[in-house]
């Protein structure tokens, strides 16, 4: 929550300063950055809503809780705020290239960009620090964690902070080239470049929120570490193998047909497994078996919110569904405290 509030405060101050400077100087690069900062502020409001609504406790109508609201509001923010800012920046940049206009008071523009740069650095220090802490917990790099993490709020804040710093640099270079050459074309190019960056980032954020809203990751057969786009797979092969090994080690389990991992919120995992069991087990033994697997999963990771086991056997007519999971909101820490041996991206 603190990361979002820091970003919100810094973004609002920067947006107002850039908007005023853009109106005073007539700089298209500053106007593009002002729209970008306003979009960041609007997106931070959506992320604040996401955090507040996603931590509500589960109830009878929502037994899996409200964790997925974080992905919904993050998606709305990326679609609305970033895309709107990209459209404005692109329009302003093209207009500047077609109808060049003079920029005045370069000193004011530089001063505002310098202040903006400092505020953006303070904001990214907060988000990057939290991201680095999580990356170390799971043995990953900063950029890899920003791509894989199941926390859409932290990902969005970190990415928007990084883009804001980049935008400040682009706007500064565009202004300097304008002042040196006497041509406003560099500012038009800078505004278009900022728009392209915003479009690319918004599409990426939309894609990740979409993945977590509708995706379920299949662990059987174990995913190939070198197959496909590993960025979209938040469960590492070594973790998939550990989950399967834990289940397969139980006496009475003769095979594992399928294991599904579903993220029902930031740092909250729902595991559904179809296992083959020894036909000679009694009903009481089957129940004891699945209870034991559940207990082991919970011990392995505090991020496991629910476990459902479907035991099957060659002589069973229909699959026997035994729901062994229950709501764990009272047993788990808040979503962003996870066991180092648990969820790969919590």
C-alpha cells in the first residue's frame, strides 16, 4: 500500500508541474510527459482501489475471496490511463511534426524536468526496493521478477516509475536538441517516442493481468524450461517438480494425471490435482491420504490458499471428487508474505 501511495503523491505533483510548464513554454515533449504523468496518477488510483478491494475476506458468495479484483482493476488502469496518455502523446507529437511551433523559456522546462526526475527517482526507489526484496526471496533478478510476479500492483508501479524516468530523459534530450538546432522536430519525435513506449508498456501490463485472470498453469507433464515463453509461466520447472514429487511420495499414490495451479489473487494459489491411487485403499485411507497431501502443501507454502485432490483408479467408474481445501484466510499471512519455498512469484 505504501508503494502505491508514494507513487500517487509523486505522480500528482509531477503531473501538475509538467502540465503548467507545458502550457507556459509550449513544449510538445513536456505536454506528452504531462499526459504521461496524469495517466500514471490515474493508474495509481486504480491500483489503490485494486489493493483495497482484493484483500476483502472470503464469504459465502465468494469462497475463493476477492483476490482477482487486483488483476481486474490493474487491467482497467492499463487500458484506460496508459492508452489515453499514449493517444494524446502521439497526437501531440504528430501535430508538432506537421505544424512546428516555437518553444519559449527553456530554463523553466529544464527546471521542471529536473524536479520531476528527482521525484520519479524517489518513487522508483520505493518500488524497486520492494521488487528487489521479492526477487531475492525467490532467487530471481529484478527484471525477471517484474515480469513474473503475481502482484499486479507492484508490477504496474515499478514499470510506470521506470517509464517515467525514461520519459524525463527523452523530454530533456528533445528540448536540448530543439534549443541547439532551433527546430521543434526533435520535440515532435520525442513525443511520438514517448507514445510508443506507453503503448508497448500498456499492452504488456494488459497481457499479464489477462494471464492471471483467465490462466491456469498445467504442471503435468512438467514444463520444459526452454519451451515457449517462460515469462508467461510463473511456476518454475523446479517448483513444478517439487509439487509433483511431494504428491507422488505418499504411499498409495500410483501416479499423477494432472496438476493445475491457479492464481486467485496476488500470492494466493489454488492447486487442483488428479492423482491415481491404489485400488485396495479403503474410503478412510483415501480420505487420510488427501488430508495428508493438503497438510504437506500448506507446510510447503503459506501462499497455498486451497488444495483440491481428485483421486482416481482404474476400477472407479467415475472420478471421485474429494474437496480437501478450505478457506485459509485465517491461516495465511497477507498476500505479499510468502514462504521462500512456496509460490514462485508471490
